[in-house]
């Protein structure tokens, strides 16, 4: 199995090299795909250094500016699909998503699942050192998406995912409306509607230790807009 691990970065200089080292040491055929949005802190240069150090195992996509998390995933997906990878993993650069859970996610795919989520909200999963407002936000987003959109997964906003390439190929990525964080909800909605089998493996989500958060109030409002847009389209029976 050839796996691309897509890591979108915006100002992650404290985290990226350490994360890449752990990913490359996994007992899997992993290629790290870094999608950097011209980070002012020089993360893009660190990424280029890693690509030079690990030829063929680290690929860097540079974009001109901060274009959003959703479009960063799409850039990574398009690259991985064109390169003929079997599986595509997405994860944050800030160590919230433990790299050592990737083998369990791949194992679950091998059991017949099409998309596997690294989940905080299944038995054995947890979110540690997260602030109460952050926990509340996550709980609210998960409850809304499950109730309004009928999503069956327990961690619907998680960015730690492993997709079979067929799943990504089945979705018109250029028709995805969300450019930011709510991309994750929209994508899961589409995957579930297409009837793909979605599984979850427990992870212990660690709050960001280094660097600063990129999630803004505007992103939260946009994410609420995405949920209501999808809910409304569903009510009207529109295929989305
Ligand atoms: N390329 C790119 N990466 C982004 C963008 N926004 C966020 N990221 C990256 O996406 C991942 C998730 O962002 P985070 O800031 O950790 O978001 P979060 O996990 O919701 O918030 P905190 O953990 O509290 O910081 C990180 O690896 C970021 O560097 C973006 O616009 N472009
Ligand atoms: Mg984070």
C-alpha cells in the first residue's frame, strides 16, 4: 500500500521536522506531502529542506498565500491521486493527531472500510489538555452535524482521516464549496451520501503544544454556514 500523508501547514516551524521524522519512521510505505501556504515563519523552507533530505519521500506543494485548509487538502488529494497512491491520510502538523495511530487506521481500511477517522469520541478516544471553550465548540459542531446532517460518525470534524483513493476519486473535489475548516464536514457528508463505509479508530487528541492556532471566529461562522447550507439542500432534496 502506497500512502500519501497530507500535512497542511501555516506557521508550523516548531512542529514540522519532528512530525516528518516520525511519519517517515512508520512501518508503512509513507510519503509526506506538505502543503504550505507561504508561511511567514519560514515553514516552507523547512519543508524544502526535508524534501532534499528525503528524496522521493517528502513532496512539497507551495501556494502563494493562506488559501484555507479545505483547498490545501484538495491540492494534496490531486497530487496523491495523480501519483497513484492507494491511501491518502490527512493530519494536522501540531501533534494533535498522533502519527503512531496511522497503522491502526490502515489496518481498519484493510478490514473493509473506505474512510477511517482518527476519532476522539469512540471508546478509548479522548481529547486532553483542551480548554473548555474548545471542548464546547467541538461538542457543538459534532452534535449539530450529527443531528442536522445525519452524519453517523462520532467525530465528524476530525482532520485525522485515511481515505481509500477510490473514495476521493468518486467525489467532485472542485465542486466542494467550503474552502476552510468546514471542508471536513462537507467532505464527510458527501462520502456518507455516496454510501462509502466510514469507520473510526480511537485516538488521544493532544492540544497544540507549540505554535499558534489558525482557527478564527470567521472560520467558525463559515462552518456554521456550511452546516446550514447542507441541511437546507438536504431538506429540499437537492443532490449536493
Ligand atoms: N496550508 C494551510 N494550512 C493550514 C491553513 N489553516 C490551517 N492550516 C494547518 O491546518 C492544521 C490545523 O490547523 P490548527 O491551527 O491546528 O487548527 P485547530 O487544530 O483547529 O486549532 P489549534 O489546534 O487550537 O491550533 C495545521 O497543520 C495548520 O498549520 C491554511 O489556510 N493553509
Ligand atoms: Mg490543531
